[in-house]
C-alpha cells in the first residue's frame, strides 16, 4: 500500500531509539504520521489488523488515528530513527509524494544523515521550519523504494554483484578492485569498464564510499574512538582515515561526531 503526501510536510518531534532489550513498542493511537527507519535489529509492530516486521534498512509509516502496538519484545540490538510529521498543504507545496507504507531505504546512510540533520535542527529549536520540512520530504523521498528489477542487463547484474562484494568486504584493509574481480572470477579491466558504465563511478570509489558511510554511522551511533573506527572501516591507520574523511566530507571525523552529538536519544 502506498501513502500519498503533499510536499512540504510539517515537522514534529523525532528521535533515535536504542533498545535495552526489555519491553516492546507501546500500544497507542497517534494524531500525526510517524516514519520509522530501522538501523539495526528487527522491529515487530502491528497497525490495525496488519503486522509488520521491519528489518535493518527498512522503513515503516504509521498513520494517524489507527491503533498500533508492538508484536515482539525489543531485541537487545534494536536501533531505529523515528519522526512524527503532518502532511503538507497545497499552499506550500506543488506536488505529491507516494510512498509505500513498508519498504526499503534507497540509500540507508543518506537517510540516516537526513535524520541526523533533522535532530540537530530540532536541538536548535527549528530556527527555520521550512528547512525541517525539506528534511522530512527527504526522508520520504529516500523511503520505501522497491527491489531492483529481475530483468537487469548483464552489465547491471555484474555491477550489482561487484557492489555486494564491496559491501561485504570493505572493512578488510587489503581489499581492492582486484579482489572484487577475483571474487567474481572476472578480468579486472573488463569488470572495471562494465562497473563504471553501469554506475558512473569506479570500483575503488565504491569501496571508499562504503568505508566512509560505515565510518559516518559509527561516528554518529557508536562510542568507538577514531583509531577503532579507522580499523573497523578498512583504513590502515587513523591518520589516513582523518585525511580521507576531511577530504571527502569537508570536516574531520571528530567535528562530524560533534555535529550530531546533541541529537535526541531515547531508550524507552
């Protein structure tokens, strides 16, 4: 089922939930929409007569006026962003968004960053509510995308396999394009050409993108220090990690962490 929203939704409270492994989602009826984006674990929740299991990387929209409640106890590793909002008005927006109620995030790291920016705006008291509305619109645009078509071309299929290899092994310090080609039993030059033609970027940039995305997640959501994060993301040392992160993100890893340190976090 798809839910229809006018552009420029109006902001309400949002947060980031970290489970302690006890309890379950409360039973309640809300008077606004709520978008849930699971980062880790599985959230069991029911809306009306429909049960959902929302897994890591997936989104769920809960609708106002319909009773919902948890169907499973919280897992100890459960983590999710949540945000309440109201639909936009025709006076403010000129288009319509149609978002599946339960789907997969197009780019989970991008969606997590949008939530992070929203929480930072919330902490500052929403100095510009239109900015907050644009961020919510970004949530919706990044949410609920369908799976890839089964009729993908051979080149797209190879690119997908290469991307999956990068996603699985990016944390290995010695991992690079040649090892992806070895995983797929392909000629490295041929695979590089096919991958770039399909995606618009190189295998090396794909590996770096995965490493930096995971680093940003750990900086936002974990207590690990910079040395530990560097090792966890496939960087040979913290100095190299700092230089690359600064070059690609425009600020150092500590500054990035501090940018999101004030985000609202709840555990109940």
